[in-house]
C-alpha cells in the first residue's frame, strides 16, 4: 500500500497518522457515487455527501473567474456556506456558460439534494465539473441523486471520489488521524483535477471532512490559509476554471472541540495544510499526461514579486516542456524570471536545479553537466531562484507539458 504523503516536499506533522487507502469517512458523514448517464462512457458521474450532525459547521472557497459556473453562483447566492450539511456533485458537465436555464438547473440540484439528504435547501451545496457550454441533463442528474441517496454509507467516500472525476488518471483521497489534546479526530478529503489548473485554484473540486468540532470562523480561517498554500500554488496549463470549489465540513461527532487561538487549532491547521498541499501536488502530478512534477521556490524581494516570478516559471510552456524532456536547460528558467521582472539593467538572479547552482548573479556557473542531466530525470525536480533582497519566499508545484496533454485536450469533446 502506497503512503498518501509520498513526496519529499510534503512533511506530515508529528500529530498526523495515515489511516490507509481504504474507505471510511469521519463520524457523522455518509457518501455515495453512482453512474447516472451524464458521461457517455457510463462511468460514475453523480456524487452525494451528507453530514448527519445538525450542528455541523463549514467553510468554502470558489473560483475567481469572471465567468463563474451556475453551481458556484448558486452556492454563493442561495447557500449558507457556514452550515453546509450536504454536497451534490456531478461530473461530465460543468453547467457553465449555460445562462438562466443553467442557474435554474443548479437550483433544482440543490432542491433534489435537500430531499435526498433531509436537510434545508440552504444547507446544500452544489458543484459540477466537465464540458463547458452544454446544458445539464437534469433527468440524469435527478436519477443519480435519487440513486445515490439510497446508497449513502459511512464508507461511500471511494465511490464519491470516483464520481467526481473527469480526466483524472487516478483518485485523489486522504484519510488521516490527528492527535489533539482532547483526543484524536479524523480528517478525510476527496479531490479531482488534472487540467485547466492555475491560480485561483484549478479545474478542481475538493471536499474535506472532519469529526472535530470547529466554529464556522475557525473553519473559514483555516481553509483560507490552507487554500492559499495549496490549490493556489499549482499549475498545469495556466488556465483558470469556471467551477473551482473547495468545501470544509466539521461534524463535531468526535466530541473534540478546537478552540480559536489554541494549540489544537494550530495542530489541526498544520494537518489540514499538509493534506491539502499533498492533494494539490497530486493534481499537478496528474497533469493530463504528465511525466514529471516540478517545484519552484523563489526567495528574495517582496511577496508580490516572488509570487509573480514563481508563477511565470511554473506557467512557462518552455519550462514545462524542458521538464517533460528531462532537459536541464536553465535558460528556460531565467527567461521566465525576466518576463516577470522587465527592466533595462541585467538582473542579478541566482538559479539552482536539484541543488546544483547553474547561474549566479545572472551569469553561468561551471557545474557537472552529466550529474545534473541525471538529476532531472527524477519524477520530482526542484528549481530554486534567488532574487535581490530578503524576506519573501514562495513555492509552486507544476506539471510538465507533453504530447498526451495535447491529445487529451484536442479530443476532449469528441
């Protein structure tokens, strides 16, 4: 059994123990995933997740796209995001750019989810992922919701995780235990995403559950911090989705309360951060045909500058194709840095690849080219960029870019 935390870049906190890759949600949660006929392949495409605890708390984050999908609009306008009890998801159709009918269909999804879960409509969040600009087949969606309602189970997270996938090559789930002062709590998550990945999340959905008791304000604070360090720090193709949705729910069923500004809040936040960063890395690793994943760390200057440079490197098609071909061409890196920091004077930038310095103050540094060529053949390749100044540091994970990405996206609707 492969561990969930399988990257050298993500160090699980001492208070976190993996629970394995088997099924199982925290106390107070049930889920299901079914095939409703939205996808022509017949694969599962409708998922329902329910929190049975009346006092559940939650928080959510959504895409910042100017063309938000109908379910995102419905969640923001017709959902109490601090008390989400049920989540209804479909894959295979994004219900985006579908006008007023799409909005009304998202409302219908919310109503059907309310009946299926036995909770108020405003406690139901909806999400969709798939092809943009195609009307949502509501007959299939409704059949799926009814069918999933009959299959809801505490171990339904595997089926749920499968039902939310689109071009994903593998499932992205987490199950960990977190030891706190009042006892242990469980933290689980299901995510999807492989393409249309860039800032402001990605074409991603992520749903996180815990049986700890958290106030809504605590949920919101922790989710905001962790999203910024995870899903806002990945790139596959530099494209911003219309449907990004991340929701954290806390049932409180473990009777372990996490008080604001306590050590438990810190420790739980560290666990949530590690889980979400690992899920973000898995999304970048999936990368629609990716061979390798890169990590760029930029230091120096101020936060806006290092963020811009890191994003320029991570989104660069030249950097990505070099990563795909295991080509240690650091010229691709320095051109991306320069693109983010235009000016007239030479920039004194330092660059290292897998710990081998190749550039100092903007000029070539003699190095062992053969050793570097071997180092970049790894599944994970790290790039470090040093800018003038001190105090800021940003990391981004990004996939390479190869032939399979073009094939997948050239044939996406055909």
